[in-house]
């Protein structure tokens, strides 16, 4: 099988993960169980997940000229990711994300973007050849929206398919949605983007159809422990979740999107790609950490999934 070619234009952060008995109240000091420092950022996570599944991945991102930035560059290289367009900004620190995870696998995350905010439309244009050679371009919203929009324009002019992860949720121009072949919000993001509740599957479908009306090709709404809902102009299909004992949900959405891009790039139909991505995201939450929790294609559980999909 020819490896999928994935280009990710997006964020890179350092995750600072603290395990706590419960999430603190305002002004409260808690003693945590443990601390883990790892490589993260939605863009970087999705790129690493794709690389772990055997895709040829190019990362377009911006780092601070500091120990975190140097470590992130090395991490990309160790995963076999093309770092030609991993750039440094001398005036900003690398992005960081303090994350707290409680004993019930609930979390909250604070993003300090740093150098991610310096990734510009001009940087996207500099990477136009890499974008144009991809099977899929994947973008998120942890970099300036103008940069994501320019990246999608470049992709569309080169007939490259696009996946938008609208996270963290923000007000989006219709042009960006119209350039999105696939939009993958979670429940919170779908509600913030549309102003509609997604508490029931019928409500979730209505929210997805509002995004379709604004120009998105396909909406894949991830519903946590309710699975995922695939909605296009002709149909809506609910796929059930994979049940696991969750330890740390951090990065599960990124595992889903990175996997989705790979399986679609390899020629899977949307339903099958979503089913496989669901399973891989579920596997990722059974381990602490973000990228370190992502399974490799050579893992026995992944090999079993792929055999069953044939």
C-alpha cells in the first residue's frame, strides 16, 4: 500500500500534565499525584499520530528559540516527519499547555500559544509545494485563522482535500468552511460554532447541517462516549464508540483526526475511516500522556483492527 501523504499546518506546544484527585475550585491549592512533560499542540499531535500510522507527514509550524522548541524539532525528526517548514521565531517562546487530569479522567487545558501566533500566511505560502503534494491538508485553530485560511486556499488551488478541526472553537469566516471538505468538531465546538445544542443525536444532526449550509462538504461530529456522527447533504450515520477504561483523555481528538486523515488518504471510505479512527482514539485514552499514548501501526491492537477492516 502506498503511504498516505499528509501535510499539517498548525500548532506545536509542550504539554505540562498534572494528575490531580479532582479538578480544583477557584483559588484552591491541590496536591497532585504526578507530573508529565510531553510534546503536544493539536497540529503536532495530529502529525505524530499520522506518522505513527505510517503516513508521509510534513509539518508546517513555528517554535520558540528555546529548549522546548529545540526538543520539539528533535521529536518531529524522531517520528520521521519532514521538518523543512518547522520554523523558529526569535521573539516568542514556544507554546505551552498546562493540563490537569483528575481521577475520573476529566481534564481542563490552558493554551499559551507563544510562537504559534507568529505562524503567518506568508509561512503558509512558503510551504505551498508541500501542501500541494499532499493527499490531505489538516489544519486547526491554534494558529491565526488567516494562516489556516491561506493554507486552505493553497490546498484547494492544488486540488488537495482538506480537513478542518475547528478547535479551539472560534468565529469562522464562511470562506474557510466552504474550503473544508471535512469539518471535525466535538460537542462543545459544534455548540459554540452553531449556537445549537447537541445533547441528542437529532440536535447534533441539526448543528451539523447548519455547518453544511455554510459550505462544509462533510461534518464528522465527535460525541465522546456517544461515538461519532457523520453527516453529509444526503445522509446522517451514527457510529457507536469503542468502550475502554479511560485513564487520560488528553489528545484523543487529535488521535482521531490524525488517524482519519491517514485512512482516508489510503482510500478508505468515510464510514470505515471514522470507525478505525474511533478505535485508535479509544486506545489512546487508556494511557497517560498525549503523543506518547498514541498507538503505532505495528501494535497488535492496530494490526487486528486493520485485518478486520479488510
